[in-house]
């Protein structure tokens, strides 16, 4: 059961325009931007984001941010105070632990959000674009990860926005 004190909203549009404490970036392991939501977030946040991301990679993840892990940066030119970057799995048929890795990407993003006292967070559909994760399967994993997180950490988040572009 999901925490009754949490509002879960659906939004169709540009995640970079939302007025939330944190937005989640479906990043690649280099954190340097790319296509889709990753490129849009980097463009909207400004050049300072790239500098911070490069510093994270150089100091903590020289081989790239592992799939399923998450890190946080400032939001820079966004209205969101923070950007939580997570790497989802490339879908390879569903028999390569993709569900566990995607689950970890969502769960770890929530964990980092709470560590920063975030109360409102927006998620894109991680791995469903260029990484080809089927949207229905990805939605099931996303919902389970968020539900489990809210059970494990009740009253930790107030609003979760699920964004489709």
C-alpha cells in the first residue's frame, strides 16, 4: 500500500519546467548529457551542470556511474533545487536482470532525494527511450520500486510526479 500522505501525479510535458524540489535525470553512465531527457536537462540547467557532473565522474566514478546507482547535483538554471542522475538498464530481452537494475535506479533516486530533504520529486520514464525498455514493463517496475520505498520510508516524500514527454 502506498503512503496515503503522498500525492502521486501524472504529467505530460517537459520535466525541466516542473516546480519540484528535485527532478530525476535518466542519464548515461558518463553524466555528460546526451539525447532525450538527459540532453534536455543538461541544456535547461546550463553549463555549470556539466562541470559538476564531470567532477563527480573524475573523483568518484572514473569508469562511469553504474547502472542502477544515482548521484545528485545542483539544479542550476532549473526551478528544481536538485537533479538526481540515475542510469537505467538497456533492455536486452528481460533476462539480464534489467528489472532489478531499473528497480534500483528508481529506489536509489528516492533514497538520495530523502537524504537531501526533498519533498517533491519528478521522474521521467527511465530506460524506455533509447534503452528500449517496454513501457508497460518499466511502469510496473517503477510503481513497485516507489511503493516499496514509501513502505520503507513512510512520510518521507509528499509529492511524486510521473512525467511522460
